[in-house]
C-alpha cells in the first residue's frame, strides 16, 4: 500500500508540473473478471482437499484411492493463481503500464519508471479481433496507444471490465484532440414584438372603423330577430 501511495504522489506531482490539469482517474489493462470463476473453484477445491486430508490422517482413507488429495492441492494452487493473476500483473513496479489520467495528459508508470505524455502527443489505433467459434465466439476491439516515436505506451484488448478505465482514457484523449470548445456567439436578445391593442368586446362602443363595424353587426343581428 505504501508503494502505491508513493507512486501516486509522484504521478500527481509530475502531472501538476506538466500542467496537465485536473486528475481524473487511474487506468490499467491488468483487470479481469476471471476471479469470478477461479475464486469459488479455489474455495471449493480447498475445502474438499482439506476434508480428504483429515480422513486420510485419521485412518479412514482418502477419496479416489488417495488421488483426490494431490490433485485437489494442484487445482487449488492453480485456481488461486488465476484469482490473483490480474492483481499481480498490475502491481507497482511490474511490467504492465499503470496510467494516471489527467484532463490534458497522462503519466505512465512502467517498472517503476514514470513518463509524462500529453494526449496530443499520443495516437490510438483500433483493431477488431475475434476468437473462438460457434457459441463460444469472443470479439473485441484492441486499442493500442503509441507515442510520436512509434513506441507502444499501453494496449487495451477490449475485453477488460469497466474499472480498467480504457474507455475513459479514450474519452479524455478525444476531448484533448478536439481542443477547447469555441464559445457560442453572444447575440442580443430579440426585441419583443409590438403589442396589438385588444379587441373591444361586443356591445361596447369603439372609436373609428371598429365602432362603426360593431354598430353594423348589431343592426344586422337585431333585424334577424
């Protein structure tokens, strides 16, 4: 925990020195939902193996003619590796890039080395991929972030969960490439249209042509009665 805090403080200080604006979020491609499968598997196999070992040491014999216990230990270890593999990949000082994203740039930490890049200095290339066949087909869009010299900064495969931050990293990049928005032109408020005088109700005298027209209408209606 101390290493993470020290790295984060260094990244925030570097972003402030580079005038990258407000810090937005942390992003890293080493996130996975594999723990949803491997975690329960490790717990179940660990429980079964422990129970089998208790039976063996108590002299009751083990399941599967004694083969379940060693196989259970092996499966439990592999399942634990699958559960914590992503966490191990995104560890501080590891080979997987760790991105501290700001409004105008990003600080990338790889193997303990921090480098600052403005979004305008980076380009993102997209490539669609497809794996598997039939009902087990898996598709996605790989996003490769490259610097001006052609070096690869980070790669998001497109199948990471939302907490990996790949989509928000691209949103910040697009916003920076568009540049600051131009303000809307200031226009003077439209004058109110002239108010027309209300039409006098029927039966009241009005001056001019309007009054004569009312009198004519009154005579006509009076003649029809």
